[in-house]
């Protein structure tokens, strides 16, 4: 969805007359998008006075101390409402230390109200009034979408005002992360397996850090795997499949004869030799010293920002709040902070509301008996500003480590903002699924779920909101392919079935026949015959007679199983110049070998022009949201591109084919942003988190920081065009190598 700024007139109109119940419902959605999975909405008559609370951890083993109250109460009665909420919470057995009060009203002199509430109740009050809500929905993509969806009916009734919603760019444009990430990906044409191996090596060393052959302390492969998953859960998807290979490599002596990992083959146990343990210990001491200096610097700042010194418990608490907030900010804004610290950009605008949000989250996670006063909260904000804008040498050194780790996660596509960008973009896709992918998806039907590559890809796209289209010409081609495979099986394989070996099966050029025999002979997952195999898709008799009934049966299976929307040939041809289709089809037929039927050339030509027609019909060239074109032909078929160069040039140089590998690597197996955010937050302050960043090559770091400099020199409007152009190119780039490849 395109990000749309809500102007003052429309916002005031919508928010002024909202009922208490509707505002509570809206606020729960907005704050849920802002605070993530730790945000727990409450409801009913027994909620203890609050509308929501912030859970310190999702396991629920720690009581919440941060609560939310949403109200349409007028300004004069706000204090009474807040006081009543705190009293109700305490009567219900809760211990509030922080109350976030959100209201449709404007609250003037907030500092006075905050001070009065703390003096009376020792509860830190944070106010999110009408102006703060407007800021949230005009700065956060998810909140913006939730707000507009909540007022769809009202906006339609004041359509004149709604027309003035546009004019702003989204969050992915106002931050350099996506710009720099796409620029890096387009320049980096090679698979990142080498970088993955270095990271995995570090995690293996970390998992083996407590081993000692002299003390008979060893670890099994499973214990190493569990240790890595503990510190980096996402490793299971892109690192751990290479674990055995890396262990085998590390157990071999290096060129200098050094021993990195020792393998006791008899019991298949592993440990680190003394020399390696010593090296790792030295590095850990250095990094722990760096962190200790940073913490000491925070404490010194806290003492100096106000003439009134905090007591020891308050000082320790404030130090932890600032320390944790710095790390949280690097999770979200690490790249721009790194560029600022490296003097690639002269200034940054630290979003105070975002900093306050991070501080509020940190407080919500604390298990402390110390009350957090408004003065202590303000002191923390001042110190954070000093660290970000005027850092000392120890602070810069420590944040340099955070910078490298943050950028490393970025290159691994494991930064929350990167995941959110691709997930939101995928929700807008309209994809014509190619014949080759559907045939491969059909061939996967007897595989285990984790091996169903294409089916998983399609399911995730649909889950994110993409529209997957089964075009009638594609249905015809799949049907024809099944018919040809059936003939070949019955004429060539069935008579010799008793003599077939695994080698014979592997040499078959029909993927469906290979799939059938693999399930029967190799995998032994089924004893069903060929007719039963075909009958899982359509009646074999209907297939052999080429009846319309058979096509309808096949269409029904494909549409339901892979969540496709069927589009007839008639609908596909809307807006398509048939004369141009015929010319391209003739060219394809004459220049291709006749192993392909002429009808296939006609179908391919139609798919090309239909893709462009759909883009025009949806006015996709005018979507200035940084997500690029929505409509693509999703296929591994690229031979046709050599015949359509002139046509592509006429269409702004953007082809019609999307590589499946684009989705496979950037969308299909990506973790949830909330999971990555949590993992990164937990990993960043640790020794292993600081060490991982050292594997980022200096030239890669320089490239990323140079991209931030380019981003900073461009206007937001120019940035959104550049991002759209870059992501379009990434979708079709035929020369880029990926770790995950569509077989």
C-alpha cells in the first residue's frame, strides 16, 4: 500500500467525533504496530483499569509494569482519568511503574501533569495526545495503513479531503537502509556463501568455547547445533545446513599447521584446542573492555547532565536504560548512525519520538523496584542525545563495533527494516505464474513439506498478500505437458518398468515421470500406480481424451492447491495489441527450434504483452512508493528475452519476467521482522555479537556508507524513484548469483 500523509483537516475531522470504544479499538491497533508482539491488549470489565500492557517477555514469566490507557476524556478531566486508572490498577493487584496515556485531545503543559502524577503516585506518565497520534500515522507505514483502513467509510464520504491525502514518501525512503541495501545487492553479483561460512565458523567457536580436551569436556554435533540456535535462531535456515561441511573443514589443519577444531572421531565429539581458546579469550577480553568503557562513559554522562546527582540505584538503572536503548537504536537505525559516526554525512535528525519509544520499551522490560521519575527519564534522553551527536572516543570505538555488526546483518538480509520492506512489497504483487513453475510444483506432491520449494514459495507469497494468477494459456500448457508425459510413460516406461534402475529414472527428461518413480523406487513413499498419480490431478480418461472436463478438473486443483486466481484468455487480451502478439509469435516460432509447438510461441508472446497491459491498466508507473512494478511473469523462462529487447526498451527498459530466485531469497524463507528484531537485540550487546561484525569486509562497509552519502545528497522524491528502479532491476537481474537457487 502506498504511504499517504493524512492532512490536518481530514485528521481532525476523523478523530474529533470518534467514540470512546472506537478510539480504544483504533489505539490498540496503532500501539500494537508500534510496540510489537510484547504489546498485549486487554478488554472487558475486569482488566484492572488499563486497556493494554507491555509484557517484559513473551513467555510471560515476569509481571508487566507498563500499562496503556486510551481515552476521549476532555483535557480538564485528564488528570482525574489518569489517577483513577492508576488506582484501579493497584486495586487489581498490579504494580504500574509506567503509564502511557493516549487521548484524542490536545494536552498542553504535559511536563506539569507528568510531574504531578509522579509526585502523587510515583508512576512515570508518558502522554501520547492527538498531535502524537497524528505524527505516528504520518511516519509509520503500518500505523498509516491501519488508520486509513479504520476510517474507510468516513473517508469515502469526504472524498474531496481524501484526495489530498497524498504527497509524502514512505518510511523506507526517509531512512537510507533500503536504498543502500538495494545498491549493495545490485553490485554484489555473487553468492554470499563465503561470508556465511565465516559467520558460521565464529558461531561454532562460540558454541565450543567451554570445551577442554584436558578436562574431558567435549560437545556433540547436536549440542553445537543447539548452542548456535540459542544465540542466533535464524541460523537454522541459512547457516546450519552447512554445519557438517564447516566442521569437516575446521577439523583440518590450516596452511600454517594450526589446529582450529579438534575432532575425536571415535565418539564424534568436538572441542577447541588450547591455542584457539587462548585467541578467542584474548578477543573477548578486548571486547568486554570496550563495553566496560562504554558503560563507564554512560555513567559519567548521567552524573554530569544535572547538578542533582541520582542515588546509586537510580544511577545503575539509568545506565542500563541508556545502554539498552543505544543497542535498540542500532537495531533500527544502525546504518545512518554508522554513516554519521564515520563522517559520511554531516548531520542526522534523531527522531525524538522514536528514541522515547525505545526508552519506553526498555522500561517496560525492566524488573526493578526503583521508580523511574520524569527527571530520570529526561536525564536518559539528554545522555542519549549526547552519545549520538557528540560521542567521546570510547563511545565511538564501541559504537564502531555495533556499526559493523548492524551492517553485517544488513548484508545477510536479516535487518528488520529490510524484511519489512520486502514483505510489504510482496503484498502488492500480481504475478502470472509460469508453466514451468506449476509443473515443478505438481512434481513436488510426494516430497516432504520442507522440500516443496515451489509450493512453499507460492504459499508464502499468498500469505503476504500477493495475487497469483493462473492464465488460461498456462493452464493449456500444463494440461498439454501432462498429456505428453502420460503418453511417454505408457509407451516407453510402463513396458520396461520391472527393469528400471535409479540411474534410468534420473536420466528421464520428464520431471513428472522422474517424480513418480522417485516416490516409488527411490523414496518408497508410495505404492500407487501411474493412474493414481495422474488421478490426484484429474481423471486419467479425461486427460487421454483431451476433454474440456479434464481441463476444468485440472484448473480446480491448481486454483485451490496453489491459491491462484484464474484469468481467461479473453480477460488476458484486454488492452493487448493482437497484431503485435502475432508478430512476436511468428518471430519466436521461426527462430526457435521446432521442439516447441507453435501454440507455445503464441502463448509466450501473449504473456509478454499481457504483463505490460496489466501494468498500464493499473497505472503502475505512477506508484511512487519505492516498491516498483507490481505485475510480473514469474518464470525461469528467459530465452524469450533475447527476442524482445526493442519492446523492453519501449517499456522504460524494465522486462516482464521476474526471476523466482528473487522471491526465494528475499521473501519466501525470510523470518518475521519481529523475530529478527528480537534476535538482533539479544545478540548485539554480547561478545559473539560484537565479534561477528568483524567478518564484514572493510570494502563492503565502505560501499554501504558511500550509499548513505548518495542517499543524503538526493531529495526524498528522487530517492523513491531510485529505489523503485533498483528493486525493479533486482527482480529480473539474470546475472546475480544466489545462495538459494530454484532447481
